[in-house]
C-alpha cells in the first residue's frame, strides 16, 4: 500500500473546442480559488439568492424553483425525471441522439412506460412526430432535447410544447448545450421542467447543473403517491435548502457556486442577445471556412446548432488520427462522434468563451494543415 | 425579468470550525483556478488514476473500485445503497444521529426492508446491538456511521464488521467525517462499501465524494436482478468511465478533481499517522480548554471524535446567540446541534487544515469572552 510520491499537477495548455467543457473566463477560474465559506453562512446564502436570480434571467423564467443541482448535467436530468415521474406513468421522449436515449433510459429507471419518438441522428424531432405519438394518449410528460450535443441538431421547441400542453402533459427540455448560446425562452414557450449544465455555453467548469420547474411541475412533484426515489435529488427536500428556510440537506459545492456566480454575471454583462449573435456569427465563420476546406456540417440543414458543429469526416481520412494530432501538436481539443456517428464526424464546439473569431481561425488553420499533409 | 447588475463576489474571511467545510490549504484553492482540461484528455485521465491511487492509500484498501463520485457526500451514500440494495432486500442500519437516519431513509427509497438499530444521539452503536439484530437474520447489508458528524460519537467498526461477515452480510460504513482524521482501515476491518466526503478531514472544498467497493460488493452490484435506479450513480456504467475503457458517462467536475488531487497529495505528504496524531492532540487541547471554561463534550466518554466536538450548551445560555456572535464579531464558524440536540450543543470541528493549536486557542478565547460577557 506504499505509494510513490505524486507531484502537484500542472495542466497542459489546451484550447477547448470540443463538446464541453468550454474555456472558462479567467475571473471564473479565479473565483474558485477564493476562501471557502460555510454553506449556511449568511454571505453564502446571499450568493445562492443571486445565482437563482441570474439563472431565472438566463432561462427567461419567473419560476421560483430555479437553482443549480449539486452534480453535473446528467444528475439534473435525473432530478427532472425522478421528481416528475412515478412508476407506471406514460412519458413521450424524443430520441435523436445520445441524450434523448439517455432520457429514455433514466425515465425507465423511474418506472415510466416510455414511448420513444425517434429521428435519425443529426435530424430534429418534428412536431408532427410528437403529434402522432400524442394521438389518443394522455402522457404525464413530453421530453425533448433542445440542442443535441451528440449530433449538433437544434429541435424547435414552441410547437412541441404547445402540443404537449394540449395533451395535458408536462413539457420537459434538455438545454445542456443550448442555454446561453441560443435563445431559450422557458416562460414564453410554456416549459414546465428544464435542466442544463454549466460547462457548455455558460463557460463555467463542470460540477453544477441548473434546473427550473414551473409551478405546475412543482405541484406534480410535491403531491406524489410514491416518494422520489433519490433522496439527494428530491425537490421536496431541496426546496427547503434553496428556499427561505435554509434547512440543512446536503453541503452545496461552495467553490463551484462561486464559479457559477461569476460565469452568470459575465453572461448577463455581455447580454443574452449579444451572446447569441456572437455564437451565430462564429458558427457562420466556421461553416464558411470548412467549406473552403471541402468540409461540411453533418446535421440537418436549417437546424444546425451554432455552438456545436458536427463535421463530416471525408472518405479515407482517419478521424481519430486527425483529432489526436490536433490535441498533440496544436493543443486543440475537439470531440469524436458517438454511437452511429463514431468515426464519421468530428464535433467542434464554439461554446461560451470558446466562441471567438480567433478560435475559429485557429482550428480551421490547424485542420487545413493536417488534412493537406494527409492528402500529400 | 430585468435584473439589477450583480457585483462580483468577495467572500468575507472566516475561520471554519464547524461541521464542514473545513479550511482548505492555499494550494488546494489555487489548484481549482488552473486551466480546464477536457474530461477525456489524456492528461486528465492521468490525474484520475493518481486520485484513485491516493484514495486507496487513504482508505487503506486495495479495492480497484475506488474513486470520487461527482456529487457531495449524500450522493455517495446513495451510490452505495442504490448499487447494493434491490427491492425487498433486508438491511440492518445503525441509527445514532442524523446520518444513520439518512441511511435508513435512502435505503428505504431503494425498496429495502430496513431494520433500525437505534442508540441515543451522542452514543455509539454497540456490537451487542448489531449481534441481537442479526440473530436469526441473513440481511444483505449492515450499515453503520463510523463518525457521526451530528453528535461527535465514533463507533468502533472491527467487531461490527466481523459480525456482519459472519451473518453473510456486506458491511457498509459512512466515513464522511472520519476519513483522514482518525484511523480508517478498509481492508483490515473487512469493509465492503464505504463513502466519504471531501470537505471534512481531507480539507478539499465540497463537490466530490470518495467511495470504495470491495470485489465482493462489486460482484453484488454487477449481478443484480433490477437495474440500479440511478443512472448517474450506476457503478456498472461508472466502472467503464473510471476504468481503463474511459467510456463517456458524465462529465466529471474537472476543477474539483484538481482540488482533490492536491488535497490528497497534502494528506499523504503529512502522512496518515502524523495527521491522526495531530487531530488527537488538538482535540485534547480543546477539551482541556473547554474544561477551564466549565464546558464539556456531550458525546459518550471514551468514544468522542477528535475532529468534531459536540459541546454542551450551559443552562441559561442562548446557543444561537453565542454562535451568531462568534461568526459576526470573530469571523469564526461553528455548528449548531441538529434534531434532538438542537439548541443543546455547539459543534466545533477541528478537521484537516482546521485542526491546529492556534485555531483551538482562538475559538476558546472567543468563546470565553462571549460567555463571560453573558455572565456579567
């Protein structure tokens, strides 16, 4: 059991242009190095309140039950299903990539009867598909991934949310990659439940996961027949911790909350509209540059994400070798394809702090150089 | 939805002598401000391996399934029960404080039939009580809190673990407050499952939660009839993420892992035996000083924790007022009593970096001053 002495860790310098984490602003990283406070300290309680306020502004909602779950994005996905679904409930879930599939799996572990609405990876879930699934059904919940990180497709939400509402169902969306990178309008769209992550367009390190529940969703979660299967994620308990009572539940990740506080401040300082426009602009810059290299974006035209770009790997090119060279020789991280897209696409993230014209040019130059050497 | 501009947050200076978080070393705080890496980056994978190695050394185990859960202590408690318990399983749980009660609640949400073995708050769970509960039973699991943070009692584990083993049960212990503050000997004691937290005697900010499963426990978790109810905490999936395959599961909290890496390094640099001796020494210094003030430790004599001291509030003294003055006028955080001990005890933590002779003197002086003013 004797262990060699282990040296302090100094991370190599990386330009993070993968599916997350994205680059964090220096002030966000610095925030985590500030002195710790107790999680029930009045000064910490104050920033808990500010975090809730800022999250409401970013989600564009008045939902009082808006806060960061003390885990990563997948924990907040579980938070939503664990609280809203009881054994035997019928739920309709759009599956057009990894995260739709994960939602179906999580829902079924809550005892749900899952109706899967499938689309090819890279395509969106069409409202007509949801309408067909709802025909003759009164499910508890309809769930769709807004921005599929695994494919780069952006499913339009308003029409699907309207259909869900008409069927008497709660509407749940995954905004892990969309939040703060393109419009997310909880109240205008009529969303009942949403989860997200910190390490994408919020440009905060991974470790927290914002959620929001409408009063309608909260009423469902607080009047259940069965207890929520997760104690850690039970909103009936979390409401008192993040609410005025401050009843001890768990110990919130204090330093991560410092980081999220600072990251949200920067998002609102830039302004959501300006931030969306920046993401759009840099996506177009990337797309134009890729075209010059003879490369194209793999996801459905007209529904391509600004912040996460799946790029088709040309025939005869070794996907992993190119990605490896980008990391090793240029210090640039991009992502691999997942599932059926494995080996077929690269995923280039331009999220939050990572979305700059300079970064677009840097990755295009590096990619161009590697591909031209390959061709030589 | 327009929000006032929110200022950057500068935490006030606090001396953390409560039930956690404890003070973090400057190099641990600084580690979190280092540049982010992707969670599948080879350089990050390397420190994941080092973290696992160092956790094994701190837990004193050879268990390969030893890693930090991406959540706080209560998430790691759920990790253990979610993976080891199936609906209908019988489990024996020692309940002598908040965290024993929480284990019983979490187990019952997994569908367990829970046999509670109760002791008064502040007392230990006696081996004879466990023996009586096991008489004529073959439960799946016996679970006990090693160091009860809510009361300051340290339950001796070896004899209880032996009884569990003889009854064919897995032995699970909560070491949230004990790990790295007093001896924890997984392999020598024959422990099958353990969970902990980072923000106590490891002196790392909250946000990760170390766990370890013996091969026997892992075999139970990987040959279940029902799927693990939590996807996020399913060891069948986490094993491939934290194992050699590095299959994408969730996005690990990168910066928190930097902090844990540095915190574990400092623990091993000091040496476990030296660290335990320091905790013991400062506990005795505190106890002697409290006696001079006419105060005494509330938990069972002979089984008092070194790192968390419940102090009986004298008759006629307003518990919350004293605690409030310590925070406001001296910048010192100590903890309140919970449950039946609410208003009756203060909890003074001397955990990890917080356990120094100077800190003992500082809190004794402040407490003495406040109490003498009260008496005047």
